[in-house]
C-alpha cells in the first residue's frame, strides 16, 4: 500500500520536471536558431547591399 501511494504522489512531479526540462531545451534551441538567422541577415546587409 505504501509503495502505491508514493508512486501516485511522485510520478506527476517527475513528469512535470521532465516536461519543463525538455521545454527549456527546445526554447533555447529556437532562440539560438533565431539569433543565427539574424546574424546571417545582418552580414548580408553589410556586405551585399
């Protein structure tokens, strides 16, 4: 009985923790891709136009 109670309490906490870690990783990757595209655009404007 005690094991089932601990699983019920800790599994949602663990799921939320893993979900938040994955979300922050994807958010950082998205931001870095945006900054790379901005850098490319800035270089094009500087050297081509």
